[in-house]
């Protein structure tokens, strides 16, 4: 692995004036679980279990492995690599971010009595508490989660949520070029601060998906405010089909519909019911202008460059509904085609099931017989159709009619 090449000016590690945590060494950095240092033909290599990759190491990377083997604080790492390799603080941070993203390195940090903003996300059988830091950056990051219930310190310590999973965001340093740490109860990931939002979302998704027994479906979930008996409408489709855009416009424009989630829906094969996961909306750059009218605060939210090169904004769910298990009334496979008049055509339940399985996820890696039987019953009892459309406005009345 090559060392990082990005810099943050000519400031070297021992000239940085950090906060108290940094002076104490900051988060303890170590090799991630499942990372095995090896020597093959007199060359140091790493086996990374999470990605099943074998990586040869150059000089700076080999030294970093040696430092991580016993654990080292971020401030100490900056100092050591500057003294021995002449690396600037920016170069060290770039290397730390890259190795953290590649799951080579983890960070141990047990924040206690952290001040800031705390929200609660319910997904399946799990409550997830998300803790944001104080200050302008923490408030900016938390803005996308404004649809979730906020908790104060007393509520956060209540017995009924004492066993909740937790994700804590920490600002590492004071300047905009400093790092951010996203920590669950096992370990943490360090990221550039302007790239922390996707890392945070990924940490929450990991906690959602690690629950056994459920099948995670890639879908938007619209529900009626009249209760679970009215049923939910799932919008599925290939990336770019318009799930988030249509679901958002339907929730804002059609009145009777609420938005339970625009990306992940949990299916419980034991009950045959689904629950939308209330993550923030993922609004891609191509939809910013279209959704500006229905999401007035969208333009004020910070743009984020995701690792796949996609510019997006994370926004609070409009017309959010309290998480609840719902029966599925209809499944709509979206097909956006230029120049196509909006229209619904029936889709066979078999084809619909195949579409769901293309992007479905189960913790065990494959559907069990019980999960497949549950999915088949769910699809067989729902209206399954394909929605061809070019303009979202023309498609909205058709979606609303499915819950009429």
C-alpha cells in the first residue's frame, strides 16, 4: 500500500495545538480485527479478512503496521511518522483515512459524558442511539437526522434503552481539515470531516443489517397514516429509477402518505410484515432542483461527495411516520424512460420476487427456506406492478391510487 499523498499545508504534527483528547494521544489506533501481518519472500504483507485481500507493504506502510501492532494514539502517530519518515500531518491523516476505509485499521475510543445532540433510530428489533458532537459541525451533521426523536441525557440513560446500540461521532481537533471519528461499541472509523456523513450512515446501516432473521430489501416505503392495516407501498427499481425522488414527492404532495424510509426496508418472515428504516433521505445531485420545491431546506444542507464519486445531500425524511410493522399492499417496480407516458402494468409475482432478491440482503449470506417462503407469501398477497414513467409528477397519482 502506498502512503497518502494529500497534504494539509506545512504544519507538522508536533506544531499542532490539539484539544485535551489529542494531547492524551487521541483515539487508540490499531490493526483491525481479522488483519494478519505476514512475511512472504522476505516482504511484509497484510491479509485483510474483511475484504479477502492480500496487500504488499512499502516502507512507510510497513512502519505503520509496526506502530499499529501495539496500538498508538493519533497524535503520537503523527509525531512518529514525521520524525522517522518526514511525513506532514496531512499525509499521515490521509494514510489513516485510507487504511480506515479499507478496514486495515480500527480506532478504539470510549467516549463518556459526551456533550452534544442525541437522537434515537428504531429499526426492526433494535434501537440505535446516534450521538453528535457539540459545535457548528456537529449541528450540521445532525441536521439530516432532524426527523428522529431527540433524547436528553436523562432519557439516554433510561433502563428501557440502556441496551440500545450506540454510534458516537467525535470531532478530532478543531479545524475544518481535521478528522472525524465514528465509533460504535466495538471500534471506530476515522474519516476526513467533510466525508464523515456517508461513514456515519454506513455505521448505522451495519447495525441495522447485523440483526439476524430479517431480510433487508432495497426499497422506499410509503405508508398510510390510517394505520398498519392500510398496508405499505414499496417502490423498488434499479439505481437511478427514482425511488427516493418519487417517494419524497409522494409523501409531501399527496397528503395521505407518510414516508417510512427511502432506501432499506426490513422484512420479518415470521410475521410477513415490513418496517421501513428511517435513515435520512439520500438526494443525488440530479434531483436537487426537482426536489427544491418540496424540500425547502435542501439547498442549505451541505453537499457530500460519496466514495463512488456521486454528489448528494442527506436530508430529513419529510412526513415521517413512527416506525411500525406493516403489511405490504403493493410493490411497484419503477422504470423511468424518457418520453414514456406514465402507466401501471401488472407484473407477475415471480418476476417481482426475482427483482427483490437481486438487491436483497440477509445477515447469514443467503436466504433460508423459511425466509424464502415468507417472501413468496408477501409478494403473492400484494399487488405487484411495473410503473413506466418519464416525469415524477405524472406518476404520483398512480402511486396514491394504490393505497386508496
